[in-house]
């Protein structure tokens, strides 16, 4: 029997693409939950009970309750919601002690390869000589900034440099800010039109600039990766996994984390 996949957030833009990608991957779409209780199932508990795994692209406010429901169901959970606070992430990590959880800032294979390169570049290019700046642009409806993927890039650079992103993050410069502090990782968020997602990591030194860029032209790349993660997760033991694990790159860590006030889908 093929893997039975449920989708939380099925009526959203990502949810509709996910619904199309499930049968394309040879799995069975059992239905999902939509905004305002729409969808085939009355609630997440009913959806999880009928599924082998649930792909969740809802919102940060639901993360803690969704974690408890998924643990009670004992099913694999694919979490693509951005804007989770540190407290939310702690609850997700606790859930991963009981069930397999794939938690990713971005399910695109290309983005995750960029994240891997970002960590290596962070390790190779010393912060004393190379200033790291991250610029991202998304559609005008996006509610959180910087994006989860941008934060993931910052985390990768920080990890390569052996520091915590929270200690070196500089976001939203405005007014008389003074000179740039050595070792900080800067963020700039642009919003406009219907840009699916663009992220550039810049290493700026006195004698050279190195720019690593990823542009997404179709949200389907995220949906394809999320369903790939769902099919992979159903055979895994409990644990907190990232898309790196799904791709066989063995990171075994969650990528995203944003500030507490951020919420909404990537």
C-alpha cells in the first residue's frame, strides 16, 4: 500500500501544490485541513489518525498544539512553517523525541545545497576579513522577515564560524547605526510583487566579493521536496531531522529559527 499523506494547510498556495505532488510521487492523498476548518477532516487529530505522515504548512501560532497532536497520533510530521519562536522550537524538539520530525526552513534541494556551501564558506572565510551579509526578497504578502531561509543561511555561516547567530545577527539597520561591527552577520529583507523567493549570501572583503545566490521561480520546488521528505520520514525512527538528512547529507539538525514575533508560512 502506498504511503498515506495528509496536508495541514491544504487550501493555501503551498497546500494546493502539495496536493498535486502527492499522487505524482506515487503516494496517496487522504485529504487535509484548510483555513477556517475547511477540508475533508474536522481537525488535525482526525487527519493524523488516518495518515501515515502529515505535511504541515500552517502558521507558527499552531505549532505547539500541532506538535502535541502529532505525538499523540504517533505519526511522522513534516513541518514547513516559518516564524517559530525559540519556545515553539523547543516544543518541536520535544515532539521529535517521540516521532520523526522533518523541520526545514526550505524544502528545495537547491537551497539546502546552498546552506551546506554557506557553512563551508563561513568556516573558510574569516569574519575579520570577510563581512557576511544576507539579502532576501519575497512577495508582498509575506508576513515574517527575515525569511526562514535567510535565517537558515545565517545559522549556517555562524555554525561555520563557531558562533551563535543570535550573538552576531544584525537586522533592519536604520538611522545612524555607526560603523559595521566586525563579525556580525547582516540581514536585509525586501518585499514586493509576487517574488517566490530570492536569497543572496555575500562575503565582502577589501579585495573581493563572493556572492552565493538562489532564486526560486516556482513554489512547486518546495512542494516536491516536502513530499520527498514525507516519503522518507515514514521509515525513520523518532528524531529531529532537516532536509539535509532527507538528501543524505547527514546534518540531523533543524534549519530555521526566527524571532518570537514572526509568524506565517515561508
